[in-house]
C-alpha cells in the first residue's frame, strides 16, 4: 500500500512575497487543508542558512552572491518561516534545506522513509527551482510523484507551462489541486 505525503516547498514568507501569487497560495493552502482532512501527512520545506553562510561556496551560482555580499536579507527567521497562511501544526515536520532540491543538505529522505512514504505530492515555488530539482531526485529515489501544477509558481510563466506540460509528465502525474482533492474523496 502506498503512503503519500504532501510536500509544500519554499512557501516561506520572503519567497511567497517575491514569486508567489494569491492564486497559487490559495491553491497550496487548499491542498494542505485536504491532506489534513484526509489524514495525509503534510511536510514543509524551507531554504535557510547559518549566520555567515558557511554552507555556501563562492563558486555556487545560485547562492554564491549571497555569501559574497554577506546578504542576510531574506534569510532571517521571519523571512524563512513558512507562510502564516498554512498555520503549521506542531506535529508537522518542517525540513530545512541548504540548496535548491528539498533533499540537498536536509534530512528529508530520512524523515520520509521513517514515515513510510512511497508517494510524494509536490507543491512549491519555484517550478524551475525546488519543484524541478526535488522531482528529479525523488524519481531517482523511486518515489511515486504527483505535481499540483496550480500550487506551483515560477517567475517565468512559460517555463512553468513547459515544465508542467512537457517535462514533468515523463516522471510524475501532473494535475490540479481540485482534481487531486476530488481523487482523495473517490
């Protein structure tokens, strides 16, 4: 029997403020509500670093400039907290990652295996960042994967479209939150 887990990735305050939209936030919160109602575990993933950014190599194109600038803006406790719209419960896991993929520099795989997870349902910002990187690694780790396309966002709508319509279906089922919620009832 498969054990699904809803992964809500990078819906932290600073990222939602920068790349999210009210529609994507609403879709993701509907997914969380449905998972909770149906007894499905919900896990949240955030990106954060230690003071001074010792996890970031200067050669890292994604994060290296942050370390060089010593730019802590966007990485304080308030900015890296999961968005308040989700009202994270005390029994829900919040995983801190150090790179783009939810698996990189985190204990996500250990937590998922301990929960008996075999199926992952993904929601996240950005479609071309955390969702893509996590999907690829999850597929390599033999998880079944569903992507909630309307609970994902990207700075480039065309990139979002290409990924959800052409790339992701090679390794995942891609659906909407409403269709997924309906499948939980049926």
